[in-house]
C-alpha cells in the first residue's frame, strides 16, 4: 500500500483554487471497514459521564502507574507475614495458595513461610516412578546439580525435592518433583509491574516454574531424566498432602479456591517412636501412625557419587510410606548438597514398629544407615511432605 500521496498526471504543483477534498493523512493507508470482516453490532449505550476503557495501555505507565507498582510491591512484600499467621501443623510454617490461573498445564503455587528460612513459592509436578526405581535413575546428583546451576533455574530455584510415595499393597506408587522458588525482590518487582496483585505474582512464578520443568524433562546424557512432568493443580496438591498424612483408600477432601489448605484434626506426638495423626479420610475419621528417619549414611554409585535414588528402596514391600530427597545449595560456599528422609506409616503402633524395623534393615542391606527421629517424628514427618524441606 502507498505510504505517500501521489499526484495525478498533468496536475499542477500549486494548489487548485477549487476546494479540494479532505487530504489523506501520511502514513499507512487505513483498511476500509468492509475489508475488516463483519462489523461489531451496536451494544447498549455507555452510561452518561463514563468514558470507555482504553485498550493496550500499560498499567505501570505514567505517574499513576508508578503509584500502582509501588503499592503492589508493598502488598506482595507483606504477603509472607500474612501467610505465617495461618495454622501451622507440625511446626511447618504458614501456607498460602496463590490464585489459580486458567491454563490446563499451569501448576498450583503455594507460598510457604517456614521457620528459620526465607519465604518460598512451591510448585509440584508428577514424574515417572522409574526416575527413582527403574532404568531412568542413572546419576540423579549430576542431573539435578546441573539444573540448579544452569539458567533459567540458577538463582530462581532454591531446592528440588523428589518425592516417592508408596500407599501400600492396595494403592498406586507415585513420584513427584517439587520446586522451591526463591521469593526474591527481582521476582516481586516483575510481578508488581503487572499491577495485578497476587494474580500477577502467580503469572510470573508459573512462567519460571514451567521453564524449570521443561529443563528437567529434557533428555540429558549426564544424568537421570525426570520427564515428562505433569504439573498438579490445587486440588491435586491438597490430595497429595492428605494421602501422605492419612493414606486411607477413601476419597480425600479437596478445597475450593476460597477454602484453606487441608489440615489434620489432631496430632498426638507423645509417643517416643512415632506420632498419630487423626483426620477425615473418606466418609469417616481415621487415625494413622507415622515414624520418620533421615539418611545418616548414603550408599554410593559405581562412579563414587551418592545414590540419590536409594531412599526409595528403603520402604519394604507392603509397607505404606514415602521417601523424600532434597537437593540444593548449602553452606557458605553454596555447594550442592543432598538430604534424604523416609517416613513409614501404619494403622496402629504395633504395625508401625514392624515398619520401622523393616525400613532400617532395608537401608542396611543397601549399604546405608537410616536413623529415626525419636520423640521428634511430628516435626520430621514434614520432611516427606511436598514442601522441599530438610536442607538449609
């Protein structure tokens, strides 16, 4: 299309004394309305004194936009303190759900304000069980260490947790990957520029989590492959929490968007060799006993590295429980370190004691040492929940 006016052949350069039609503006020629498709049907008139909302306007532009960004940043910085006021079972710290967006493959995000550490955003995805018990294990330490040190994960992901859940002989074994994203000022600043409050924070954090999930699912010769990863929504994450605390076969309650996270009704931590958790499992109330141990001595692979997949084998056949492996930087030098935890669960105290003995023997047969956290099981069980805890 022409970008300037053209003079008709033979027309004089000076203006005509006759009144000329309205001049076309310089620049791209506008497309006629008929060529733009069907015209928009007239709707109800705008209310008197109300101007239509402008389109494609940056909410952060101009003096008012600067004030919006500043106010949004201030609210997001206060969010961890508000989350910490929530109920704190097992001394885990407060948890706050971010708004659920509309995407089908967008993970649910939980803001976790734990004790003794900075606030973090948690994203959970289901992975193949062969990552921890199968041919895909390979060298998980090298694989996860590479992901933590390579962009886009570097500086964004504090820790990666691999969670292996065994609901017993009647249930299905599952495995999960949990990302602990840093709630740092740069992420808050990017979210504040969207001027959408917690929804803008969810958009920025979900993009960061999807980038890391893509990196983890990529096949790599240097270590184990975790993919394909399937992000979990809010109901699935809540169901996972409930199935780890009350591994009954009944349906677990899932919250709506306005409800608080699912919590146990009662925790009895008086027993030295386990703790009892009571809550709603299906149509009636149920009680389960738990005991948690930490990997004091790791077995080694043929290459000499620690075998991160080993804790999944410390759960004896027929025993309900979960194994958690947490990897991330630790110490003043920020070197990559790992921590492992195993929780066994049972219907009563006697069955729990048999599960403890079986897990201890399975660890020793694999060249490892598993030490149970006697009188501290009510706190230690949080290390096998999808919270990426256990490494500071």
